[in-house]
C-alpha cells in the first residue's frame, strides 16, 4: 500500500526531508520525499498499513524545527513499488 501526502507549513529549511527519510527507514517504509515550489513538502510512502499510519502521525508533527499546519493525503493505492526511500532534488 502507498500514500501520496502533501505537508504544508514551515517545512522547508528545517531538515524536514532528511528527517522524513530517517523516520521512513526506521519504520521500514519505501518511497521518496521532495520540496515543492509552493513551500510544501511532497512524499510518497509505501509499506504496511500500520507503518503508514505511524508515518502519517509523525508527518503531522515533523522534526522539532518544523511547524506543520496541514497534512493532505492526495492519493492512496497499491500499484507503486519502490526499492528504498530517497530524497528527490528535482
């Protein structure tokens, strides 16, 4: 299963992508994370449903210097396959 999530708030310039990658690896998730031009962070996370829920809960808070104002689940499904969790730099 996977989820595509957009995170809004003060989420760029606060190590959000690296912290997301670290948390995803800790939970055994795969996918990617990247900064968006509108100041948000986009991520696709793939894993078991309980792991995805833990990651989603973490994304609502983020690392200590971030200030998450909104979390939007844009897409869910079963058809994507990733080998690792990467930070995309566009």
